[in-house]
């Protein structure tokens, strides 16, 4: 059946396709979703994901019909610009993505597009849609689908050499747009993003994990890394939201200094097999914790 053909109910096939995460993201939660289901409260008001990344849990809950209103946030401005363009400017985005789709097998083209951010002045002239298309194209064609920038904020992942990367996945992007229609989308530090949280809301924190060893740090989704001070600030925010009457859930590394920060709350351990890991050197099953205040 053609994807725009009307079904007997009068809706198109595209309209019933459930959205999936549209970027591959370090620390993505897709493989843990079945285990996470048991932690989700039966009812809650708004849903907040202040470290949204690829949004695996958000899309999962949206597809289950659990989300009335969503607040999605991430400090990565290229990622958030992409969310906003999908929601507000999808036709223009498809046009730009089409140009990348046509060149998706060329390594030379990849490095040309990747290195556009080496000249900040001319990069600043790009429209938000051009930037969004670039970010999505790089995510689909770079090595391991890793979004990594160096200290200067320059994208520095090598070419992925994929057989047939899906740069322009129109059907999923339209489904994603539907899921984002009523979402508030911001690019803030997590603490600021949560000023709009109220009693009865569910907050899911999936921060950059605290490294389990000195060599295993993956903290470069954005120019600024997430330090132990940030982890303490996060635990303080967790407590404040608990006192406000929110449902609060958090994932993090299974490691003593982090467990210590959440003493007194329910802490469960899960085994996660990571494809692209916050701890880049560990790809086998690794224990992580889920903390809840309920
Ligand atoms: C573990 S990833 C989230 C993965 C996501 N749950 C998924 O399924 O793909 C952590 C995210 O936190 C973002 N981040 C880092 N520091 C932040 C901050 N201070 N405030 C908000 N977001 C931040 C990163 O850009 C990254 O996307």
C-alpha cells in the first residue's frame, strides 16, 4: 500500500506508524526499554526529559499513549535545533536532507560537510534547517553514529563507511513530528529546564554517566563535560523535585560515589549491553542503576 493511501478509517498509513528515535545517540536507552517499563508510574501529569538525547524512553511512552504533555531538553544545541526543525519545518528539512542523501556514499563529501564547522563565521550563516540536515546526515553516516565534538565544539567523528545509510527516512520523521507536535523543546542546562516541573509530573533523568574508571570517560556530546559537581547538582535537583511532589527517575553508573548521592531512595541495578557507550571502552554487559523516589 502506498504510504499516503487512505485507510478505511480515513487516516493515512504514515499517520499510524509509531515514531522511533531518529538519531543514534551515545547512552541511548533502546535496549533497556522493556526493563524500564516496570519503573514508570501508572499515571502522571506532564513528562520531562531534561537530557533527552535520542529520546528512546520518550518515544516508547508516546507510543504507549502515556504522554499528555512533554518537556524535552538537551544542552546540545545542534540536536535541539534538529528536534525543532522536524517539528516546525519538516518540508524544508526534507529538501536539504535530499541533497545529503544524493551524496551519502562519498567519503570526500562527508569530510566536506563535517568540516563546515571549522570556519565559525561562515557556519553561523547557515540556516537552522541547513544545520539540522547536516547534523542528521552526519549522525547517519559517521562512524558508530556517535555525536562527538572536541573542545572547540567541532564535530570530530570519522566517516562510517555504511553500505546504505538511511539519511532521509521520511516516514519515521513524519511520525516523529507528530509526537513532537505538543512538546515543549528547549536547549538549557537541566536545572533551568526543570523550573516548569509541577507536582504529579514525571521526570526522567538520563545524564552523561559518571565514568567507572579514569580511562572510560565519555563526556563530549557537547563542548562542556559533565563533572562530579554536576552530578552533585543533579542529585540536589532530584531531591528538590521529590519535595515538590514529582515522580523522579534517574539512570546512572553503578559506582559508589553516585550511589552515595541517592542514599535513602529506591536504587535498583540493571545489566546493560551497550553498543555506543558512555564508557567508550566497555562494550560488554555493565551494571547501571535506576533510582526512583517512588
Ligand atoms: C546519556 S545521554 C541521554 C541519552 C538518551 N536518554 C537517549 O535515549 O538517547 C545524555 C545527554 O545529556 C546532554 N547533556 C549534557 N550535559 C547537560 C546539561 N548540563 N544539561 C542538559 N543536558 C545535558 C548531552 O548532550 C546528552 O544528549
